[in-house]
């Protein structure tokens, strides 16, 4: 340790090197933020990183195993009983739905649409790893080698959880719908109003900041995915409106919703494999009436832009 | 010679364990109370064996942590480099502080680290974090005496440098 002239700053580190390293870090951050080539590095570093994930996930795994091992027989029997009742109920509902589904399929064939009600899913397990404070991410134990691709929707038994944002060879990272960077096109089940649900910064809610003032939105309204944007298939439950208030700007209503999926407690999730086909607003209807060639000169054009 | 090598492994081992602890999740209620383990362990080593801890080491440890976190490459590298730089600058003073003063200094360092992180995240376009965001440095500082004494005691027992 070299003694410098100032007694206050007796140390062996140079300010120049600090500046160098800080600049390097900032360049890395900017490059990474702009190009997002981090995933390429991560994909290659995954050989070293993934075993660490598994290792860090062990405590949570251990807790799960312990909770099963030490759960008393009574509770397990109860749980088993409840699950069987749930299954029975679900099966009964499914059977009743079967006829309707078939009818629906038939009607759709008549309408010549391709979308089907079949689900192509893959079961995945959550690895209990903390990917940074207030980062609403999950790590799953399936990855690119199992056919996972970024953009795939992730659901649990109750609703939409999020989407895959990164697929490493044998693990993948999911961005939850409660992440502030996530936006999800939804529709309100009761009224069919379409809007967008964003994640909120404190993490366990959804925000719908742009509902028109005149819209009819109430507490308890259920939100479904609308299928716009083409990433999530339509009709999956997203959440339930908990509170509606006028927005600070006074131009919109702002609603808060609680997600219906068990965001923080799910252990097993489903990855949807069929990407929904991109659907936008419907094609503009072709104008009815006699063809343009029959129209008198000059009458055909102004009809296109009504003022 | 052998003892020296053992010391080196112990040093690397503590750093890896700190990274693992960073990844191990706490239950939901306790999540905001999670201390920043890599910073605590790096601080300990920069006070106790300042010739081993360099800015380069802090930088590469930060990069490793970033790869594990997978958010923004360079974020933790920046934070840990700044932290270790300050710690090394004031090393000779910090070492001879009584424990409570050292704890206060660690609190200040961790708090500074959180501020840096907030600035980085806001620049990256994230929303401002909620109030519970600021709890973690206090937990880290409260744990500091125990971390310090535990690591010191283990080092003495193993008779490592």
C-alpha cells in the first residue's frame, strides 16, 4: 500500500482506473440496452450459468420437498380429495362444453376461420431463483432445446402469467404480466371493451390507464386476453378489476386489476405452443353497390374521404 | 504454499457463495429485505485483504452477477466497481473504526449503491421503484457486523490469510 501525500486518501487504487472501468461499464450498458445482444452472450455463457441456477434453486426445491415430506397424512388426504372433486367438476363442465365446442367448430368451419379451441401446451416447472429485486421474472426448467421460443405465452390453471422473453439452452426466462415493461391487450368480458393492461411498479397488480371516460367499467369485471397483437390467443382470463378511479389527467378512467393467475406461487405452468395467428382490426368491408365503372364521372372519388 | 492456495480457494468460494445467495429467493413478504450479498462479501475482502481485491476483480464479479441476473450487462459491474473503489480509498480508516462506525460506513456505501442502481434503472427507462426499495441497505448494514465477525472467525480458525 503506497503512502500518498494526502493522509486522507491513502490507498492503492488509481482514479484513472476507476474512470476506465466505469466508462467500460457504461458502454456495455448502453450497447446492451440499444442492441439487446446480451441474450447472445448469455446463450453462450449458459453452460456455466445454468448449473448455478439449478444450484441456487435447490433451497426452494428442498422446501417444497420438505413441505410434502412433513405434511401430515390428513392434509395430504384432504388435498387429494379436493383435487379429485375439482377434477370431477372440471370434467363435468368439459363434457357439457363438448357439444357446444363441436357446434362452435362447425360454425367456424362455415365461416372459414382457422382458429381452433385446441391447445398445444408444454408443462414446465418454475425454478426458484431470484432474478433481481423488483424484476418480475420467472425462470422455467425448459429451454430452447425443448423447443421454447421467445414470445410464447405462459399460463397457469387460472390465467395468463406472462411470456417467454429469453430461451437459454435448458432454461428460459419469463416476463410476468405484472412487470411494468409488459403490456397486454385485454378485453372486458362483460362489455367487450378493448384496452391495454400494463404491469405496475409495485408488482402485484395490473394497471389499465386508458379507459374512455364514458366506458362502463365496474369493480369485479373480468379481463380476458383480446388476441390483438397476435401474441396471446384470445379468451384467456387475465384478471379482475379491483378499483376504478378517474386518471390524474382527467381524460381517462384508470382501473387497477388483480391478476387471476397465481403469479408468485405457481410451481407448474403451461407454455402455449401454438402462437396465435396475428390478428389486427378486421379488413374494411368491400363497398356494396354497383361497381365503380358504372358510376358517373367524378362521383366515385369524393365518397372515399367524407369531410 | 498449500495454505496459500487454500486461502485463495476460500476467497473465491466466498465470492461464489455470495453470488448464489443473491440468486436464492426469499419468501414474498421478505423479498424487499434481501441484502445485496456480493457487496457485503466484497467489502469484507477489500477491508481485510486489500491487495487481493482490485477494481478489475470487482468489475468482473459484477459482470458475472449481471450474467446471472440477465437484466442489463454492466449494471452491477458499475455498482461494485464504485463500491470497491470507495472502500479501498478509505480502507486504512475503515479498518480501524469501531464496529458501530464501520456499520454506519457500510450503510452509507450500500445506500450510495442503491442510488446508483436507481439512476441506472431510471435511465434505462424503468419506473421509479416503490418505497420498500430503500429497506435493503439497512438490512445489509444490520447484517454487516455478523458477516464480518463470521468471515473473520472462519478465517482465523482456518488460519488463512
